[in-house]
C-alpha cells in the first residue's frame, strides 16, 4: 500500500510556471507507475501525464504536451509535475495516483490506478 500527498498548488497568472510534487510513503515506490490527473468544477477527472515505474517512459495529454513535464525520483519517493506556460484552462484540482506494476508501462486511465492523493488546487488567472 502507498499513501500519496500532493503539494505545490496555488494561484498563478497565465504564462507562469508552477511545480507540483507528490510524496509517497512506503519502501516500494519504484514498483509503482505514477500519474497526474486533474478535475475542474463540473467536469470529470482527466488524465494529464504518466510515468513508468523506472521513469524511462512518459506520456502526456495533448492539452499539456510541450508545456508540462512529469518526472520522478525513486530515491526520494517523489513524482513532480512541472507546469510551464500555464493557461486558465489548466485550473483544476490536481491529483497524483499510483498503479502497482512490474512492467515498464505507463497508464492513462484513471480506472487503472489503485491509490490517490487528496489533491492540490491550481488556479490560473487570465
């Protein structure tokens, strides 16, 4: 089992950068593929970015490709989401999630993830 705690959310202006971090408990973090999702008011939770357990493979939603970067540090049990060139449509609660796996895959469906953090609010003003 793993517990996830997000941090780094806040209020930024359009065009600014923000870095979200997710800290995981447990000694088997390197056995989990990780993902970031977001949920805006009145909308379903949507995929943002994913990274394989080793960090070798990453994948992004088209809406954030080229602006966001997902990375992880297995020694520190953290996964980060660097958000550059923020847009008002990026406003949402951001969640990190974990999927236990022995593969080198990443996962893009929220239904594939077993553990979730409590979320951190990101607001981008225009």
